[in-house]
């Protein structure tokens, strides 16, 4: 039968917190155009807008935190998600502790931190911090099914149009500070037995799309001297990327070719087209730019030597690194000390929405250990205890900043 016809409750509810709920009614009643006990709060009037904030002084810039929940193919459970669920829990911890923020606290769930579908990483935070140039980039973006960003957003229930896209761009100073909690995605914290990483800077990422075109042909009939194999051009470029990265002599330089697509993709057909996507990063922007330039030169040289056409060389993004804010780093150090947690200062080699939020707000990041540093694969894991440490550091830091 239906459980609501049964006289036995299906589970036992924990009691509503009467005192806290009453306090919230009383606080919200203060946002009124007329004196107490009356409440006048008309849609989109100043008090209506202020009441949507959470702090006691919502006219001050808010303190925001958040991350992403989208995941690349065959990824894990924790990348991004720790910073979203952790943010919500940090707010709950503060509520349960009876903390009253002065500046409002906001949680942001960013759209498309991962570039998988539309080829643009950190699409949401890039746009919030963004430029009209990016708005145009989004207008031209389609996924591999040729679906536009707008159609995809619409079919997911969002009202986004070419006209209103740029209205989300934040002015500098919109937020007093922005914080992101994230798994380290590297092995250092776990290896060294340290609970918390306080991030000092985020490395500069770049991504590039390259296409080569040749004549293709029959894998048996076309003799080797007659070929201009677009697939081999891509293979050679992939090795050139590795060479240019290693040539810097710095461990901070990295380069990856994660996508090579050959056309027509048949065992007995010489590739007539190849598409390759390159990711390269460095904490040193000049050195990273040097790698990008060498990759460009190699693409030209390889095409020439192999008699293929370099039909596309497109730098999709070439972002500067970001520095974390001193005030926030100080607040994080106070928090870890109060919580008696070990910590170390570190750079983030992965990029995050924080890289872009730093353009419009002072920014800080909290790292927690993850198993063997695994990320972007299913073995990604962070213990619930380590996550709880991160949540506590986040909560205490949000609290401090909200009172500044
Ligand atoms: C984020 O997913 C990154 O690639 O750094
Ligand atoms: Mn990721
Ligand atoms: Mn992430
Ligand atoms: Mn990411």
C-alpha cells in the first residue's frame, strides 16, 4: 500500500530548530520599507533585493565560494564536486554554529569548467570575468553533434540568448573575495602527510587545435615516396610538443596531446586529415608562451617537410597565471592554525574557475589530499575526513572574510 496510508512513519524526522527558524523570520522582517511590526517588501525594490542576501550588511561586497560539477569523460567523483558540496556544507556548519556573517556568503556552481563539450575551459567563470571577445567565441561554439551552446542551454532549461550572454559579466569588485576548495590533483599533500594546501598561484594554461590535410589514398597501392600522410604529421607534432616542453629544462613546463583524430579512420586508408589538440602549461607565462611559439613553428615545418597542408593552427586559449590574494592567504593560515591542521604553501598546476575569478575578485584556494594524486581518472579519491578538514578551513575562512 501507499506509505502515507500507513500509521507508521517511514522514517523519523529530526526536530525543526524552532529558535533558529524564528530568528530568521525576525531578521528577514528587518528588510522592510515600513516600520515594524509591518513588513513592506515589494518586488525588486531595494529591500527586496537586499533581503535576497544572507549577511547582516548585504550592501557590502559578498564573499563567494564554489567550483564545478561537470566531469570529463571517464573521470572521478571529487574533481570540482568537493568545492560545491563542501561549500554548501561549510555554510551549514556556520549556520549550525550560530554564526552571523556581516558580508553575504554566496555559493557559485560554475558552468562547464571542463572544456569537453564546447572546447572552452572554465566557460562560466571566464564569462563572469569576461570580455565581449569570449561572448563571440561562445556564439561560434558547437559541440561534436553541431549543437550550439545556446541550443544546449535551452534544452537543459536555461534562458540564455546571444543578447543576454554579456549581462552576466561581473564588474571588478563585485565580490569582496572568492574561495575555492578543491582536491590537490597531485601527490604532494598525501606523500608528505599534510592536511591542507594553501595555494599561492595557479599555473598558466594554453590549448591549441591543429589540423593537417594530405591526399590520403589506398594503404596498399600508394607507395611510400608518393604519400603525404596527415596522420604522421600529427604524430610528429605530438612528439615535437614533448620535445619543446622538455627543452625548457623546468619541471613546471608540461605539455599533453590528449586528442588525435584521423580521417577517414580506416586501417587500409592513408589519413587524409588529422586533428590534434594540445594542452601546455607553466607557472612561468613567458616560458609557456615560448613553448606555444615553438609548437607553431614545428607545425609549419612539419607540414612543409611532409607536403601536407596546415589547414588550421588555432590557439583556443592562452591564459596568464593567477596569484592568490595575501589577505585571503593570511585568513587561511589563521584558520588552519585554529583548527590545528598541518599545511603547506603550494602552486596549483591544474587550472580552476579561480584562475578567472581572480580577474574580478581577490582569490584564494584550499587544497586537500587525494589518493596518490590521481585525478581525471576513475581512481580519483579523497577521504571524507580530509574533505571535512577542507570544509572546516573553508567555513572558518569564509567567516573571517565575511566580518572584514
Ligand atoms: C582542469 O580540469 C584542468 O585541466 O586543469
Ligand atoms: Mn578537471
Ligand atoms: Mn576541477
Ligand atoms: Mn578542472
